[in-house]
């Protein structure tokens, strides 16, 4: 008999080749599964809400795992963090919770949330170089937000997905895409039940073209309607993207 637990996970994506376990590179999944194995819970696999690419961070990634022991959630959280700290991993378990077997971190998710951080000033960051996209010239945030609203709703997002995307359908329903300034930073926040591979970074890269006045506002919707990857702007770099959390 096993016991299912939900884990809420924070990580700095810079040292990792993404979430998913793979040959030839350190991953977040590997780091957490090693910590679980160190608790004598061997060969237990994590299922996460949304796999992140190399360099992408998480403030509230969610995963589930089936364990042999009926752990007290607080004890499990602290024990995993002790193992992660000992291994010098850039990963922390924020919360653990016992769940019914019907819970699935991926399938049960109703909405996923992302944030993209753009440092919008001339000097670079001394502290967050691997955590923001540095754009030197001032961005027109109002134009970016106005354009972003044209992507809301149910659409074919072929233009904004990676050519290697494995999703069967390019159709997604984008529920939120807001652009706003926070001090020296411009944040792009978005929500949807699910996203295509590289969809958020593709949308952000195109929005920055508008913010730089290299695209007119109308061109973003034209790019969407083209349903052609060639119509997308440059893809924003991974280091500015954060997986914020999941609604169940």
C-alpha cells in the first residue's frame, strides 16, 4: 500500500536542464527523487503539473508522489529539505500534503500561472542575471498590455508554440495575459488551463517587439491569425520565466 502526497516546490532553474529527468544533465526531478530515495523511499517517481525547460524557475511547482510510509506532512517536508540542502540543490519543498489516490498533479490541474520578469533599465543586474531578461531600452508597457488582450480567449496558438511541441492540438484558451511595470521591471503574467511548449516565452518575445515600437499593436493579432511559427517574434530567453502555481 502506498500513500499519495502533493509537493509544492520552489527552484532556481539556472543549474538544471529543466524539470524532467533525462540523460546527460542535472534536472529538478532528479534532485527531488534523490532526496526521496535518501528517505528509504526507493524508485518513487514524481508527476508534476507542468514541466519546465532548462533555466526556467518555479515559485510554486506542484508534483505528486506515492510513498510507502504514511508520513506526517510537516516531517516529510523538513526531511526532504534537509536532504536537498545537504546535496546543495537549488530546490526547496514549500509544502507537503496527503492526498487521495484520485489526485493527479498534472491531470487534476484546472489552471496554471506563469510570470515573466524583464529588467528594463540600462544597467544590468548584479544579483539577478540568471533570473531576468535584461532589456536596456524603455518599453512601452501600455502598448504591450493593449496588444496582449487580443490573445485572450480560445485560439489556435500555432504561431506561439515550439516546432518540437508534442501537444496533439495547438488550440488553447488563454484566460489572462497582463503586462505591467514594477519599479525597474516589466512583468508579464498569464493563466490558462494548459500551455503549449514555449508558448509563454514566444508571446513575451513578440510583446517586447511591440514595447520597442518595432511592431505595431495590431501585428500581434495578425501573428496569431497567421498560425505560422515564422510569424512569431524572437523567443524570450528562459531565465526570465517563472512557474507561479496551479489551481485545483
